[in-house]
C-alpha cells in the first residue's frame, strides 16, 4: 500500500475505526516489554530527579512528588517507547484526561 493509498483509506474511516486500527498495530508483547522498561526507569536516579520539582508537565501545577505519575508523551499503545525523551511527570488528573492521546490532540492543558 502506497502512502497515498493509505491516506485515502484513513480519510475514509470513522474516527473510532481509525483509533482501533492504529492501536491494534502494537502487540501485547511490545506493550509489556515497554511497561517493564518504564518500571525500571521509575527506580532510576534520572526519574527521581525529573519529578523532584513536583511540576506536572501538562498543567504546570505543583504537586507532592508522590502524586506525580510517569506519562508517555507518545502512549505505548500508539507505538511510544519507554525512553527518557518520551517520559514526563504528570499529575493524575492530566494523565487520566490525556489517556491514549498525543499531547497536541488534547486542549485540556492550554
């Protein structure tokens, strides 16, 4: 399938259908592997320093360090990886609102 054909195919799909198709491209094994990497990174000095400011990446509010979660900018289910450049501290509310979206797909943090 060429890029042009793929674009026509995607444009013709309903939004929910696009989302389900895209999500199905990432295997359960890949997600499990990346979750394991994220769990290991949560124990690292790098992550502890990154969240030590207590600032949520999305809303900019200050929280207790223990109230911040690790969020993947590009969600695992959308092909994101558990690498430092894809991980940010997020308050639980922002992380819940973002879910499987990319940051630019949501306007809650503006």
